[in-house]
C-alpha cells in the first residue's frame, strides 16, 4: 500500500471532489474506497500519528514546506481537528452502517489497473517506514493491509524566478535563456506544461522576429506566469488555483458560479489575443 497520497487532492475544492467521488462510488467505476472513522477511532489514530517517530532529515533536505505538500503528521500537530478539515474531511459522506456523517474519512485511491494497490489520499509523510505501518494500521479497515510501498517526501528545487524571470519565463539578464517547468517554481503537471508552452511559443516568435506573447493576467496561464515574475521576498512554488486570478468586479458567493465567470472571462481574454 503506497502512502504518497496525491496532495493535489487537497488543493482542488474538496467538496466538489467528494461529490465526484460519491458519484463514482454509485457507479460501476468506483476507484475510491472510503474508510469512515468514528470519534474514538479518529482520536486513537490521531494520538498515534502525532507521537510517531519521523525520519531525521539531512541538512540539505530541510526546507520550508509547500502548504499543498504538508506532511500529514505536521498538519496533525497544528490541532486535533486539522485533519478533519483537510484530507480526512467527512463532509458529503454518509456511513452506510450508521446512516450518519462519519467523524472523519480516509480515502484510498486505486493505484493499479487490477485494483490490488491503493494509495492513501493526502498522506504525504516523513514518518519512518515502520511507524507508517504501525500508525496507518490504526485506520479502520487497514489492520491487515499489506504495505507494498511507503511514503517519501520529495524535494522541490527551483530558482528565484520572482527576481530572475519575466512573465514569459525568460531570464531578464539574458533574453536568450528561458526556463520552464518546476525549476521556475510552478508546481504540478499542467502548470509545468503551461510554462513550457509559454516558453515554446515565445522562442518561436523570437526566432521569427515577432512580438513576445504575454498571456493576460486573468487567464490561469498568465496569472501563473505573472506570479512567477512578480518580486516576492517569500517566493514559494505555486500551482494553478483561482486565488491567483484578479478578482471579478462583483462579489459572488456561489463558488461554482464564481469559477464559471472567471473561466468565461479567461476564455474571452484568450480569444482576444491576436
Ligand atoms: C512524488 C511526486 C508526486 C507528484 N504528484 C503530482 C500529481 O499528482 N499531480 C501533479 O500535477 N504534479 C505532481 N507532482 C509534481 C510534478 O511531477 C512536477 O511538477 C512536474 O513533473 C514537473 O515537470 P518538469 O518537466 O518541470 O520536471 P520533471 O518532470 O522532473 O522533468 C525533468 C526531466 O529532466 C531530466 N533531467 C534532469 N537533469 C538532467 C540533465 N542534467 N540532463 C538531462 N536530463 C535531465 C529528468 O530526468 C526529468 O526527466 C509530483 C511530484 C512528485 C515528486
């Protein structure tokens, strides 16, 4: 059982995702397993987690932790309920045994085609391997699980783009050099691809003697490129998220409507690029 849950699950709107999971669970294609916990089970798991032994990091491994990659044990130490508002959030779930909302929910996501391996969603961790097995076995349903792969935190290396790059990922001091991908401080697959695309288009344009292409700030591609290129003493990797887009001129409470409008605005801005 691999433990490197996908941190991106924590970042995408959890509630929307849960709706999606519940839909999936109702269909034949269920690729998630929910492990509901009652209060007592959660508290036992919590106590074991916060007192478990972690790996001693080498000096070069120590760094500020990207919020989206927060190890589960560090998140837990922020407060007893923190996990219940994060990766173990029970909103949207009903425990079929009690017909009530569970106290917390751990989710397993299918990891191989045969459905024999699952990973724990949102469980980045620095716990020692033996501790991972011991602590995670306290999760209801996992007492007899076989652990085939353990979680390991990864290091994210990036340059200080906020000083070095412009919003086309071009080195300010040498316009013949571009950077793309996570080395620039974008975080994630699509984000890395988007930076590569901006670079690719701009390199071609430059070779053809054309103007540089700057994506509008109100598109996600442009917002990310601008975040990267904006001076920031506390520069940290950034993933695509609605928070980096400029606000709409109006206050909209319903997130779906708001995000829809932000997307429409971005498409309009893209269509306006010549
Ligand atoms: C464990 C883990 C889980 C992740 N999960 C997700 C996820 O679920 N969703 C998501 O969006 N993102 C995830 N990410 C982040 C994502 O993998 C990266 O953001 C993305 O792959 C970065 O793309 P990149 O092209 O910049 O770099 P990479 O994908 O790292 O590509 C760099 C390439 O350069 C090669 N290379 C390095 N040095 C040299 C050299 N000197 N010469 C030649 N080649 C070289 C490397 O071998 C590699 O192939 C995860 C990352 C990790 C480590």
